[in-house]
């Protein structure tokens, strides 16, 4: 139980540090947020982002180049959103487990769900580490009951590499449908 508490505190600390980092970043970086991306990119990581270099005119009438969110920032934002959702679910499960009004069956189910969610998060992290160690720049793994979405930041992509990523993912997460997306940037 202590090991799980330490893990949870570490994850919560990471969320706090990343939140502070986001709050203290310059306004230029904040204006090009994930939500400002075109709908086809904001709703899914399955598409390769287009060139996000834009030109704008400054006060002197000269054109200047600005760069919107990079793939890593999109991955970071997605990770933080997923961590927030899962932290909220874990808190709900803990509340049920600690509740005096909940039945023993409800508490048992909440405890089981909490442990499964913590295990899934750890397995996703293991898959990300494996894929990064295979030479990819960044990876985002999101899993649900039936499917695993793997977004990979890479300059190279082929069917063989996608198959290798699928095999690595299945070796850890089991025989689920694996969707691999390559993102270049």
C-alpha cells in the first residue's frame, strides 16, 4: 500500500509541476494552444499535423514567422488531460471505498476499479518507455477497454515500423486493437 501511495504522490507532484510550468510560460506560447488547432487535429492524434508555421504582420508592417504548438506540446497536453481524468476517477473510487454508506460490494468494486486503472496507467507508461527506447522521439499511448491508440513522433514511418510498435504494445497490453499514428514535426 505504501508503494502505491508514493506512486500516486509522485504523479500528483508531476501534475502540479507541469501546471506551474504551463502557468508561467510566456503568453506567446499560450496563444497557440491545442484548442486553437484545426478540428481535424484537435479531435484526433491520428492525423499528421500540417505545417504550422504562420506569418503575421507586426506593428511596423513587416512579416514575422510564429510557430504554433509542436507535437511534443500536444502530447504533453493530452497526457495531462488523461492524468487529470484518471486522478478524478481514482478520487471517486477512493471516496466510495472510504464511504460508510456504501455497501461492501460497492466498496470492493470501487477498489478493484481503482487498482485496474492504476495498473493500466503503469502499463501505458511501460509501452511508452519501450517505444522510446526503440529510437522514437516521443510517444503517447492511450488505452481503453477495446483499443489502444499509439501516437509516435518520428521522421520515419513505414508499415514495418508500425507493425513493430503494434507488437511491442500487444506484448504489454494484450491482444487489443492497436491504432498507430506517426506524427512528423
